[in-house]
């Protein structure tokens, strides 16, 4: 065999061997990534824009109990120390935040245990602004869900169903809590029967509201919380900008915190359309 033939033969074997190891490495990488990230959830559609659905958190943000739940201490300052660093003291359920199943159950998933693929979901927006404007104690009912389905089709598997009551417009005023002289709050939420309908008839990952609670303000028994969260489904409270989104077609991304044993926590929530 000529020298040139030998050289070409060696090159072919080297290239073949290199391609083999490259393919093996790629395959291993894909397998490793899949084992870390889990199955990719279905998106509503290819995104064209993104909407921030998160209120800015600050020390006077309205809370369910009425007291301050977010405290900031400046530990280091750029002028004196060369860098800035804040120390935060915060109640988990403050601002735009997640309710993890553990919040209302003895052994539900903590915020760190929720599968990451469950934090990306088709978003279904149920608009009850008209009746909430007339009655601050309005609730999302089975009839509201049936009307939404009749207009937009079945609720997608793994979706988040969000109540748009228009209440985020009141976040900077006392009307967000809307507490009367008797101390009882008045704001919209989900009706227990609507939550039960979503659990029984739809494979829904979460529900969300633009108010302080999944239950409406007058609730004394947290019926929706106790029905929904122990089923290992999550909730989002204090959403913003639902008016910027269509009733169907958006994909929700919940940037939930990941700390051991957490019952929830402030979250950066976005929607892609």
C-alpha cells in the first residue's frame, strides 16, 4: 500500500473515532440534562412577547394580616464598603408569591419539591372584572369556568387557571385589603366548587389570583386553600398585569424560590405570548 493510501486510511479511522466520541458525549449530555430538568412541558404557542406579572415588593406592600412583612437592612454600602449588600427579613407569603402544597397540608410538597416542569404552564385567564366591580366579594364559580370553556375550548392539561378581577389596580391603596370597620376584608377569590371542578374535571397544575388570597376576602375557613393545596397543586397570589394577556394562548413561567421546607415564597412570575 502506498504511503498516501496509508495516511488517508489513518485519517479516516481517526475521524471516525472522533465522531464516535463526539456523538457519545452529546448523547451523555442530553441524558444528563434530561435527568436534571425532567420532561419539557407543552407551551401554549411559540412566544412573541413576555409580560411581567409581578408586583414590585417593598416594605409597605399590603399584606393579608395588615402588618409589615418585608424588612430591609443595608449591611454594606458602596461608598463605605466598596459594594452594596442588603439583609432581608420576609414572610414567605408576601407580595406576588407562591402557595406551595405544604402551606395547607401536613405532608404536601414544599416549594423546593415542586417539579420544575410544573412551574411552566399554559395560562387560562378567567375575567370576572364586571361582577367584581359590582361586588367586591365576587368569586370564580363553576358557571364562570363553563362559560370560559364554551368560548375558548377545554382547559389544557397542566394549565394554570387565573382569576382576573381587576384587583391589581388597587395595590397601592387601602382598597386592596378592603377591610371594613369590623376588620373583615372584601376582595374576590375562587369559590370552593370552582376549585373542586378544576380538580375533578381538569388536570390543572395551579390556580392564581390578583388578590391577597385564593379564597375571597370574607372567607373564615380557607376552604379553597384546604381543598386545593393538599392535592399537591400550587397557587399564586397577588398577580399583576392580567389585563395585558389573552384569555388563552399565554404560557406562564413561575420563578418560585427553592429553599428546603418552604411553604411558598415571593416569586418572579412571567407570561410569554
